[in-house]
């Protein structure tokens, strides 16, 4: 515990689900945490209060992950609110499912704008603040390596792009002693994919451990990658999926 004392983190999309769990896990390890949210100031206030209950500084920043100006403002605001920035967790994303035959150009553009371009621009803005020893951790999806069903192709394409992005970022930032890694959750119990949902039994049948993951499972992996123990891990892809990709 408290391996992140004195560190300052920004988590994008941190007001619910995996993002909220990550923000709290970093705070539990001692970091001050800012996070962005698109909607629901009520949920953002709850997460902010939970971080502060850990005795840490917190900041909730409304920002549209598809808006380049909003992204840069959010990163700069986070660094100002916390007094610097050591850790970026690129978590903000949307999931829209459609067959290739039926997907609209607007849906394609929105998925790539938030899930890919948003991650790139957030990292680009954060790079100006990160010192040696900094961390960039991006949240992808196990669907980047294994597509199940016929409606997730475009969404999973955005997640596979994050693999190349992470490897390139690790090369670019290595000389500055900044690491870049990718965490790929499998089936995780969230509002978007509940463990008791209509497709849960099928997904569980693909998982050797026979159960969904929790947001806290993903957050634990992110917290580890943010600590000094992971200082020699970069360009890596860590699957948190109960063996789903085995």
C-alpha cells in the first residue's frame, strides 16, 4: 500500500465502471487523482468524494473525449489542480455494436474519434507534463485479439489500434524513462456488460475461470503498472480476462 505517495494521476472516463475503480485504486495507493467525465456530474461527485475519503486530493473535470480542445484543457487543468502529473490512464471510450454491413459512417467516425484519436491526443497533451518515471497506461479490450460474434468488429478495431499505439509510445518515451503499457480486460461486470446480462452465460463459457472479472480486477493491474515495481515493463499488453484469450 501507499506505493504511489506523492504521485499525481489523471484517469479519463473516471466517473463509473472500470474508470472509477481505477481512480479509487490509485488513491488507495497514495496518489492524488483527477478524472474526466462526459456526463453525470452526480456520479463524478461520488467518485471525487471516495477519493477524498482516502485522504487524497481529487478533481473531477468535465470533458468531451472527442473534442481535441477539451482534451488538452482537461489535461492542463488536471496538472494545475494536482500540482503536476505523473500518471495518465487512458480509459475513456465508447462501445457501439453493429455489423459491418449496417454500420454508419457517423458511428465509425465517433468510435475512432473517442477510442483512438482521443487516446492519442490525451497522451500527446500529458507528455508535456510527465517527468522521468512517468506512466501512460491505456485500457483496451481482449476483443482486439479475439472477436466473438458479428457485431463488434469496428469497436474491436479501435481497440486493436491501441496495441500499435502503445508499442510506438513505449519506443518514443523510453529515452525519457516514461513507460507505456496496455491493459486488456475480458468480460467485466459493468453497466455495459453485466455479469447477469443476456449474453453472460455464453461469455462465461469462454473463460477458464468461469466468471466475469470485476472493475477492481482491472484496476489492480493498472495500479501495479503505475508503481515502481513495474519500472522495467513497457510496451507490454496485460490481459485481465480470466484466461479468455487462452
